[in-house]
C-alpha cells in the first residue's frame, strides 16, 4: 500500500493536485506552471498515478491527467485519521496572548 502522505510530502506533487482540481490537463499544460522540466513533471505525475491520486488517458499523442475521485477519497480518509479529539481541542483553545507565559 502506498503511503499517500509520503507522496504528498513533495511540494510539486501537491501543486499538481491543486492544478488538476481545475480539470483534465496535459503534461505540457501542467509543466507551464513550474520551473522544472517537463520530464520531471511526468515523473511526479507517474508517482501520483501509482498512488491512485490521478488517472491518465491517451488522447492521440497526448496524455491527459485528471484527479482520481477514489484516490482522493482515500487521501481524505488518510488525513482524517490524524484529526483526533486532541487536535480539535487544540484548534478550539485560545492561543496565549503575545508576550505572556503560562507562569503568570
């Protein structure tokens, strides 16, 4: 089983997922948003496809990538596993005032 969080640890892969939220795109279209090479973007897309987060379809000589709804649902489940009662309490707690400590 692929560690989805490890796959997303790479910033370019997260950005690719953000771009694919807009809809299906080719490698060339996606690569135009990055300073890395098109082959590097293809490699990142390959990792995302292996992880089940994106799907690819051939359209003539082009490969078109899109988000895989089932893979994105699995990612949501993986992220939700970290959302514990303790995290909810931390979010709900008032942060300490700037310049104060708990000692006073």
